[in-house]
């Protein structure tokens, strides 16, 4: 399996799963989701957002714009990271 998919967006294999699970990405050209990141359904990723490998973002969160979720970070359900 490929570790990334080129759509103008570096999302890794976990990013593909996130898209299929109802994660909304406002600006795919400026968003990066590393392989191994987990993002819950209903979460919105705003422009210039980075989610590191092994990070876990809960359901119904709003991340960004200009946010960096470092590898291994846990963001609880319903959290806003600006």
C-alpha cells in the first residue's frame, strides 16, 4: 500500500481513511496529514493545518487554520485548536 496519495494534498494512507470517514478538509492544497494519524468523523481541518504521525484527533473537532498537531498528540472530541 502507498504511504501517500497525490491530490495536491499530502495525506498519507491515514488521510485517505480520514476522508472516507467524514473528515472535512477546507483547503486540501495547504493541509498535511501524516501516515498513522487518526481523525474522527465530523472534524473540520482548516487551511494550513498539519496533523503529525500518531496524532489522534477526536470526533467533531475544528483544527486550524495554521494549526500544528504534533505527532503523538491526543485531541479530545469536540475540541477547537486555533
